[in-house]
């Protein structure tokens, strides 16, 4: 998967490059709008990450140029969290946006969502190691034992299992499970994870829910 | 409108001049008309008298012929060169003619009784005539007066009137200007005083003991505005100071920890935990900036509000689920007794309530209930969040909703929104036209949100 990053701030460009490369993507970097335009016209990309404020052609102009010829997914980054900016970006044909400062886990999650051409696996039964979740019967079992969960615990486990192997940030989890779209500055997510672990992981030797320090949580079979 | 002068005293002077021109003009016109009528009436009286005397003279004299021989009789009587006199026989032949201006004999309709007419032309004149019987024949007596002299006099009078009018208007303009200059002196004084007040001197006030009632009201209103400005300004500078202070703490943690770690080689784990600790501080800073931006945006007068009808019980239920785990950890019970519907922005009201509930969870006594209820109050709905816990001292209560205000300055918890949580609650309520209040006693602390009914 090839990703083009158009970003003039060297540190941001550098860590986006490193982080995305480490996550298995091929990254091309443009430090200004004209280089970005050149690369877009010369090469094929699966996703473009666009900073709005770049020298030369700005992000909006670049977005218009892209949309004239292609429907490649575009994620734009902006430091100005003004409603007008967001609306403008989405109207010009961007697929998603992130406001700086953003967490890298959040960025990766958005990138994965945009690159996932087919809709997420809409299966109703999820299985990771010996843990099973049946969406239709609202049933969870591990190693053959039934585990009873509250509604929100079930929703949380469903989210983690359907995104197996992806690190999910606390903000993202809060917005998906409780529709809390703001940082509530509480440890609600940590407490919920701890309570879920107590039921799902603690009685068993293999721990599936992992904490990624500083990033969030991921559910996967430990290596 | 561009011709209208910008100076108020000039405007007033012009208005003075305009008004006095109108008044003086009307009076002058009236006087002129009276004079004109008076003169015309006197002239007519004189003409009539002359005709009567002529008639008497004719009756006394034996014949017109005798009269013609003694012209000085009536010549003296006429006395000046402005007068005209004809005595005509039935054929229109002049028997006697005194006509210094050399006018043609006027043709006049017959008149049994005295008649007047005005003769227009090169030499305008006023004529009076009557037919009288003289013996067995009838003659027409015509007396007249040339109008030249009278017109000349009236013209001179008009000129004088006009000049007096112009002089009056000029005088009114000058005096009006002087008076308004004097009258507006307190305004200039007020302006000079107001000009001295800038950001550094916001404590200065305008003299509000003006003897002029209009200015008194004005200076009072300005003083009230200044008081509000001073208040806002003080709050703003305190806020900037607080902000700098709040950012300094995480920054000094970051710098100190990083420098301390870099002094010696460390293990991989130590580096990793440094980075994680740094990340926590970064997140704290990011959250603070987010909250600041949120506050700045909701405090804009034109901030947009997506108001809809919201059932409170559902909203509180959602929040109770969200905080369920945290509450249970401390044995706290969230009790939802909210029943009303309110008209509000869903996300904003949820955020306000979430902040209040998080606050209640933080300060509630262990194993106590937290009660969320709704009530009808003052043409609106009041939402109460009550928790049992130590009372908040009365002096803190009014300032609790200020940004960065903490009852205990030394206690800054990383979890409490950097002291902005309650400020956000208040500005959300203000945006909705409502208010946020708090009361506290030994029974516990109760935060109330009041929303007007739409």
C-alpha cells in the first residue's frame, strides 16, 4: 500500500514517515504543495495524507487538483479546529480529517479504515484464540465457559475483537462504545477495560487484551 | 447629506440662523403687507376727498368755463406733480386737465358712484372717478395719483427689511455658534476625560456630577461600561497568567525528567517509561488546549447551537452507563431521577452533565449515592447533581465556575480537566441562555443547571 504524505513541518513529516513505514506502508513524502502535485501526477497512491497549511499550493488547492482526476482517499490534517475548515475539507471531497495534535494510534486507525476497501468483516461470530463472541446471540465464551457481560462490556469486547490486532486509543474507544465525542479526562476507559479483563482474561493463562503504553489497548494473541 | 457640517455647534448655529430667518421673514412680510395696505387706503381716501372737493367746487362755480379761467384754484389744491385731474364732458372731451406726466385720457366705464381702478403701463397710476350732474349736463370727474413715488418708497422699505433680515440671520448664526460652543463645553470636557482612559487606566472614571441631566445619564452609562470593561480586562489578564502557570507545570515536568534521564546512560525500560510519562504530560497539555479552544468558541456571541428536544432520563442513563465502572469501583451509586424534556444541544449538554458527574464522583464520600434529578423552576427546567461529601467553604462557591479556580491551589489533579471542567459547564449553560449554580453544606454538594423552556 502506497501512501503520500504532504507535510511541510519536518518533525511531523519524519514521524509520519517512520510510523507509517513501521506499520507496513510504503511512504512518499512531499514537503510542499508543488512537490505534492508533481508526485500525484506522476505516481499512483492508495491514500493521501494532506496538511492544509503547506507552502506553495495549499492543501485545499491540492485537494481540488486530486479530485479532478481521481477518487483516491484523502485524509487531511489541520491545526485549526474550526468548523468551517472541516466542512470545507469534506465539501472539497476529503474523506476524513484529524486535528493536530492527534495521537498516532488515532491516525493509524483512520488510515486503516480508509484503506479497507471492502467494508469490515460483517461476520456475526468473532474468534480470537479460545475466545468467542457471537453477535446475534449476544453470547461470549472462552475455552468453552460462558462469560456474562453487561451491555457496555459486550460492546467494548465486540469493538476490540472486530479490530483484532489494531491499537485503539482511549478516545476512540469512548466514542465508539459510549458515543462520548470529547475527552472527558476520566479513567472511564481504563476502568472498563480492567473490569472486562477481570471476566475475560484474569481466569485464563493467556492474556488477550494488551495495554500499549501511551497508545491504548489492543486485543490479539500474544506472540 | 455631505453638505451638512460635522461639527455639532456649527449645525446648531446654522439651525439658529435658519429659524431666525423664518421668524424675522414672516414678521417682515406681515409688516410690509400692513404698510402697503395702509398706504393704498390713504391714497384712495385722498383721491376720494379730492373728487368730493372738486364736485363742491363745480357746484359753487357758475360754470366750468369760469372754473377753467381760474386754474390756480384747483392747481394749488393739487399741490404736487404726482396728482392727476380730468373733468370730461359726455363726449369724453377734457374740460379741465391737469396731467404733468402727459398720460392719455383714460377710457373708463361710466360710474354713478365712486369707482377706483389701477392703471398699469409705463407710468402706473391709481384712478378714482365718478359722474356728476352739473346743471343739465353730466360730467365725469377723474382724480388720479401716479404710483412711481409710492413704489419707490416701498422698494426702499423692502430693501431695508431684507438687509435687516440678513443681518438678523447672521447675528443669530454668530450668537447661536457662541451659545452652542459654550453649551457643548461639558461634552468636550467629557471627551477629553474619556480620551485619557486606556487599558492602563481602566480604573479612571468620568465625572458623573454634571449639572446637565443628559450628560449625567451619558457619563453614568459610560462609567458602567468602564466598570464592566475593567472587570473583563482583569479577568482576561488573570486568565492569561493562570494559563501560563498551568502550562508551566507540565512543561517543567517534561524538561526536568528528560534532562535528568539524559545525564546518564539508562536501560531501555527507563527510556521507555520516560517517553510514556512525557506522553502523559503532552496529553494533558493537548487536553488543556482543547478545553481552552472549546471555551473560546462557546463564549463567542455567535457560537452555533444545535438545539433539539432531549429526554433527560435517556441522556442521564447514557452517562450513568458511561460512569458505571468508575462509580462501582468506589461503591458509589448513580441514581437517575431525571424525568423532564429540555431543549438543548445534545453534545454540549452531555458534556456539561458529564463534567458535573465526574466532579461528583471525585468528591463523593465512599459508598454514597449520587442523585441526578430534574425539576420545574422559574419557567424552565433545573437539573440537579447531588453528592454527599465534605462541604465546600462558602468563599469558594461563587468562584468555582471560574477557569483554573481550585479550592486548594496546591492540589492540581491530572484528572480534573486542568481546572476547566466547571468553566466549560458554565459557558455551555450561558450559550443556552441558562445558568449554572452550586450550593454546599454538611449534607453534601449540589450543582444545578437551569435551562429556559423554549
